[in-house]
C-alpha cells in the first residue's frame, strides 16, 4: 500500500516537472531532438541491467507489445513537446484528464476491465470541467478550438499515451515493473531515432545548459515512468490514470508561476471538476 502511495506521489509531481523543462527547451530546439537526448540518457542509465538481464524467457508476443509501447511512447512524447511549444501549459495540462477515458475504453477491450455507471458519470464531469479550462482561451469551448494546433497535438499525445498505458500494463503483467521500465527506455530511444530519420531531422550538439535540461527531463521521465509502472502493478489502468490527474493542478500552477499564464482561478476550478470526474471513475 505504501509503495503504491509513494509511487503515486512521485508520478503526480514528476510529470508536470518534465513538462516545464520540455516547454522551455522547445523554444529553441526540435521536439524530436529533445526527446532523443532524453531517452539516450535513460538508456545509458539502464545499460548495465539491459545487458545482464536474461531476456530469452520472453516470447514473440511479449516483444511485440514492447515494440508497440515504444512506438506509442515516442509519438506521444513528441506530440506533447510540440503541443507545449505552441500552447499554454496550464491549458494543455488538464486536458490529460481525458486520458483516463481513453484508458477505460482501451482497458475494456484489451484487459477486460469493465467501467460502471460511476465511471460514465465521471467521464461527463471531466468533459464539463474542461469547459472551464477551454473558456479561458479566445476560441472558447467550441469546434474551432479543436482545430488549434496545440490542442490537436495534445489530444494526439493523450491518445497515444493512453493506449501505451494499457500496453505497458500488459507488459508488466507478463514480466515485472523494472523490466518493463528498462525496455521502455530502450524502445523510446530506438523509435525516437527512427522518427528522426523519417522526418530527416539533423542531430546537433546541444549547449551545456540545454544538455543539462535534457538530463533533468530524463530524470523526471524516469521517475514518472517507474512510478507509473508500480501503480499499474497494483491498480487497474483506468483507476491509475484517474489518480494521475491530480498532476493537472501542478501543471496549472506551474504555467501560472513559471510562464505567467493567466486565468488561474478558472483553470483551477476546471481542473478540480475534472479531478472530481476522475475520482468518480475510481468508485467501483
């Protein structure tokens, strides 16, 4: 129980911390380059364990899930960094509450985790709370808002990472939280390099300050993912993703204090309503 609570606490704070640094670095650097450097640091950290672990016990289906998780993780990370580059962290952060909806749907089809009536009410509350968040931008809660580049990218990111969460749960059930973490780091690097090649992105040496920034991102992402794996080990995906939405408050406060983003009260109100919706999803 205490292990899960500690992991949840780390997850809630490490994710927005990574987002703050990603947003800062994206002002002058490519999202794909930032992502690749971050996963390179993570892979270096795991290299010894990657080499010494016995991977021969796992079959083809396991490695298929690992590859799929790597693709989804890379696409989600790049979309998120690009979204932060164009939009406000205090608006994009709370949108992550929609991820638990994705988790519920995908979790039902892949893991047989069946939502109940409270989960449906929670979904409706999340949508209502998002109205407060979106009402702080000039387009308001409208179809025109959904055409904004940062909003499109943020929803793409949450769909990719929501699907990734279900695949990761599958990997954890087939192996362990630690082994899943090692392969998450490696596959993130591999598919970041593939993505860079596909978009013909040229790699360049980062300044010492930006290199330190990508190292800090790697630390935050590493803490975020391993703590996520621990929570997934003990809770259903939908429930875990619902609890993770507490980080939206941290994202709103981070956007306000770090980037001077306005409408703090309205954004916090919307975030709290969305968190309440996520809490309803927890009721079984």
